[in-house]
C-alpha cells in the first residue's frame, strides 16, 4: 500500500508539472524552462519536464494548418454519436455517447433521430441513462477510488452514455417502418423537439391522462373519437395506494368533457361525490402547479339500490333503482349463485316448473309465448315476467311437498300470481328428484337474495339504459351497500347486457340519421370480483356473455374499463380483449411476468420500474401511442370519497 501511495503522489506531481508548463506556454513566457520543480520538504525529487524545441512546435503547427486547422465540433445540433456494439448488444437498442455539455439533453424517454453514416435515418427513444462515465478510465479506476476513500476527490473529464431503443427506420419525416439495418458507429444523434416527439409518439388527443416522465411539457393524451382506442377496452391495474382511483376520476372528467357517455359501476362508493370539486390538499397543490382549477364533473346521475343506503345522500340527482330478474339470463344467475352439481340439477328443475307455471297459469300473454318460442335466447337474456320470487316459491314448495310426511302441505308462497292458484302450482311441481336437503340449500340461496327485496321491487323503477348512453352523461351506479358480491355480480351482468342493447339501438339510430354515434365507456371497479380466473371454469356462460359484449362493443363504440388491484385474478381471456393498459405500481414479480405476456411493446426498463413507481406514476400503453410511456398522471379535479 505504501508503494501504491508513493506512485499516486509521483503521478500527481507529474500532472501538476505538465499543467504548469502548459500555462507558461499559453502566457507566452520567453524564459527557457529546463524543468519545473515541485519538490516538497522530505519528498523525492520531482521529474524534470523539458520543453520541445521551437522548430518542432513550428512543424506541428504547419501540419495542423495543412490538415484544416484546429478541430471544432460540428455545429449542426447533434448531441452525441453512436458507439461500437459489444457482445452484450441486442438488435433493438444502440449505445449513444454524449459530450459532457450535452449530458442533460437526453433524459429518460427522450426522442432521438440517428442519421446513420450510410444515409439511413432512424427514430428511437432513450430507455436507459444518461450515465456519466470518465474519459479514458473505468469508473472504478484506482486513482478515482483511492482519492475518494481518503477524503479527496479526483474528477477527470467525463462523458455521457444512454441506451436508445430503435423504434424504426424513418422513411418520411417522423414516420417509421420496421428497421432493416442498424445505425453504424459514429453516426450523429439529434434530440427531437417536444413537437416532434408529440408527433412521433402520437401523444396528442382531447382526453389528457398526464405528462410524460422526463419531458418538460409533453402531455400524454388520446382522441376520444378514434375507434381504435376506447372501444378496444382498457385495464387500469395496480396495488392499493398506487393512484388508480385518481386516474379513473380524471378519466371520467376528461371523457365527460369530450362528450362520451360514462357509466361507473362503483362497488365502494368512491366516485359518488364526483359532482363536487376536490378538497384534497395534495390534489389542490398539483392542480395549482398545472394552473388548473378544481371542478366537479357536470351532468352526473347517481343510482343506488332500492331499500339500501346511498353513499352520497346529498347528490342532487340521485335515484333508487330495482333490477329486473326477467332481464337476466337464468344460466348466468345459476353460475353466479355458485351452486354445486346437485343444487344445479334442482335449479334446472325449478326453472322448468316456473316456466310451465308462467304459461299455464296465464301469467304470460300470447305475445310472451310467441317471443319465448321464437326470438328468445335464454343464454343471453331472461324470460318475460319471470321474477326471482317465482323461482323461490317453486324451490320452497317442492321442498315442503317432499318434506311432508303425510297429507297435503300448506304452501307458503310469496309471488301474487302463485298465491292466487296454489293448487295449480302444486300440480306442476316435479318431485321426482328427491333429497330434501339439496332443495333446502337451493331455497336458502335464492331466499337470501329474494329477502333483500332488491329485484322486482315495485317501489323503484329499473335502470333506464337509453338515457345512460346519452352524450356527456355520467351515470354512477352505487353498489356499496349491497352487502353481497353475489348481488353485485348479478346486477353488473344485467347492466352490461342492458347497456349493450341500448347502445345497439342508439348506434343504428345514429347511422340512420347520418351522424356519428356517441361513444360509451363502462368502468367496472373491483373487476376481479366479477370476473375471477379461479371460477372461470364454473362460469362459462357469464364469461362468454362478457366476451360477446366486448367483441360486439368494439363495433358499436362501447368500451369496457376493468379496474383492479388484483390483476392476477383476471382470466387470460379477458386480458386478451384489452388493448389499452394503465399500469400503476405492481410489486408482485409473478403478476408482472404474467402481464408481460399480455402487454406488448413495453421495454425491459419500464417493467423494471413498475415495482418502484411512486403514487401517481403509471406506464401507459394505448393503441393510439407509438410506444408505451412512463407518465405522471394528472390529479383528479373532482372529489373522491375516500373509503376507510
């Protein structure tokens, strides 16, 4: 160690001597210098640096002038140049060297143009760096390390290094095609302006999500009137506290301003106060920085289940509603009820008896019978005039009949149509399937929902889907007080089908009138509870219904937005329908690995950032963008009801 220290001291003296001689030459000193003494008391003699002969310097000056004079860097706006490839290089990226003065010109996600020395032009994006590297030395070189650990600091000249992902070859200005070659070494690199980046990445639109990370003023937005964006469906994913609710609230406000009809299925009641401006200090501070004012979302309408509490009783346009069991496919209801095989068999028997009773007890009209025999698809919709109480009455009457040891049971019926004709109903019961406990289990599951008095309640109307798909209208369906995921799933399934039918009608009417259809977006909060990968095998009808709505909705301007903090519970079939992703912080590596198979175009550096994203940051991948962008999401100008 002593020898290494002495070597470092001698090296330092030598460098000081050379600098002293250079300074003398620059000052034009005429005194011949035979050496520069830099000895200190008790130190070894300093080396002697001798001046070059004058004729040698003159010949060097002549050679320099003959070669074109002193080197001056090109003044064409280049910020760096490409370097040679290494064994670690890959086909999609290229390393770019930056002079020290340009180190801040290419931050993360900056757009660049590379003009290769073979005449080809490439566009790319910075995906790693900028990193500072010393000139001619390793970053862990001994002089740097030794001086640092002894309390000193040796700062050699340094340069920058960034990694650029090649987006494509530029045939027309800011228009790329798949690259056929790679940029050659020492090709100049130019930074794109904000306007060029906006056109290159296609970040413009009337629905703003936020600002691109690493840019001063590059908004990330999309056009609401492009059919390849919203109707292609969206997923907002991330852990709790990552900023999903803020993203959704801002999205609703932006879509409403763009004239889109928005329907929010709110299972927690978070969005029921969106009609009021935000009073959150953090949101207010960010809004002030952006020179925006807090504002509530206009034209909001709040719907809550009849007989249940409304999460925002002060909303000026709130209305109770009662879903109609007759509009719900009985097979979808069967799957959502989560029955075992024996209970499913009894459900089918009860359904058959109920249909016979509706027919023979003259609950149906001739028009109803004709519709059932012709156009009805019971895998997509329910039977006319059939209520949940009808199914419950049949299940209970069958169990009571089988349970009666002798004599005729006293049937306890709830539906008025069956109460008037109990003998006729008893004659239609199917008691060939025994096992009273299974009938009682089915009766119990139907009874728990029926006793809530939510379905077919005469004190509240059903949802009017034709109004919900009107331009600029925001419909918030408050399901926070249902106390049952099962009930929520039944209502969501019914609502999706109702919205689809209403949008089909509105779409056809718009075409007949020669005007553009109104886009409709349905936001499903806690989507993992409605569409569970663990239960997809037991719920084929429900998932087929959602897939059918999603596929048909793309043609009818009907888009779905799935919001969840548990994306691992969403089935692959649903993720396969999604083309737009907003990925907030996700820490589970297994979830990230699964998403990488579904979300295309996200580079490795963005995936690596995902577990470390701050609240409000997200990786945005939209069908309208040229590539995914790390985005600082905008705050919500409206109020969110925080659920504790």
